[in-house]
């Protein structure tokens, strides 16, 4: 992860909070599905969020907030950090090509 003054990206935050609660990715996905009544989440989706391949939508951030007992505003800010870092990497990659 890149040190930045804005905070951690949402994937790192989800992983940290999940570990603190002693949950596996499977257990987190199961709790999300159970609480939301939506089985559209599984371990692979959680792994994508944690690796930064995907940023959870506001819908899933609200459920993650409930399951991991963290304010949704903290997840929203971490999602914004992830989007910022992704855009910065893309700009750096384009700049290094030319």
C-alpha cells in the first residue's frame, strides 16, 4: 500500500476490520448475505474488494458497515481514497508511456 495523507483505501480497511473480528473472507461474505438478504456476495467478491480490484458500491458499504461495526462514513471516505489512488496510478502510467 502507498502511504498517503488521506487514509487507507477501502480494501485495506475491510481487510483490517475483518481480521480484527477474526472473520475469514467466507465468513464475512456469509454474514453480508445473511444480513442483507442478498446472496450476490461471496468470498471472491470480498477478495476483489480487499485487493482493490473492485470498490464496494454504496449498497454493500452500508452492509459492510453493519457487519463490521464501523461508521458508513469511514467506509465512504476509504472508497474515495481508493478511487483517488486508482486515478493517480492511471495518470502515472499514462505519463510514463509518453
